[in-house]
C-alpha cells in the first residue's frame, strides 16, 4: 500500500488538456537490490483513462505499518541526452515525505468502496498481511500537479522506511507522451 502511494504520487500526473492527454508507456519497476524487503509490491499496474489514473496491484507486508513511515523519492527527466534531477513541486518530483500516513483517508471519512471490497486498509495503521487491489482504485491528480508535468523520459527511485529501518526500495522508469485525441466534430484547417 505504501509503495503504491509513493509511486502514484509520481505517476498520477496525467489529465486531459483540451484535445491532448498525457499517457504513460514503458513503465518498468524493479527492486533496488536482490534483498527481500519487509514490504513488496507485485503486479503493479497503472492505466490512464479519462483524466484518472487507475491503479491495481498487490502489497505484501511482513510487519505492521505504523506512523511515521517516511519515503524518499528521487526523479530525473532526460533532457538533451542528460538525466536532470527534478525538484519537489506540490509533492511531486524528488521529494521527502516525513510520514506517508498523512496521505491516507482521514479517520472521519469512509474508505473508498474498492478498498472495502478488497479488505485493504485506506489509512494507517496497516496490519501485516497481503493486500490486493483488483479492480482498480481511481485517482485524479490536482491541477497544480498537472500544470508542472512535461512529456519525456523519466527515471527514479523510491525508498520507504520506518525510523531508520528500510521497508522497501524500488527503481522505476517510464515515458510520458501526449496522445492527440481525434474529435470528429473539430475541423482543423
């Protein structure tokens, strides 16, 4: 769950721009090392559809996840043949998150139907166990995130810890591209 949140913060940068839509292709995620981590994410799938990111996957946790759970995300974008580190802007890019539990559903709100149906916690604490989201969770990025996104190739890493104990580390890379939507009612001359 926590790795899904971190990756979603990085990857849910898609929305509809007039007649253009950003799409993700060539998404690859791998562990930073051959080590077994207390948290493992498998079968992560992100599909962009109708200005939403649909996320599904499985999380295995061998321990209880309690606050504070920190994350360090490093993202680079390929520009003129070089990998340029991206700054943290509106919680997107190369950011340090002091406590991912702050991004869960608040206690006073009900969990999304998909979480309930799949018996997946939507906030901390998250008990040890196996959690699968299938079908998907729909996530909609904010306009401030969308306005700061550029097409191109990206790569990075996400490290998740409780105190100084490493829970998980993943490398990722993907490409964002603009998909032009053909609208038969619009004539361009």
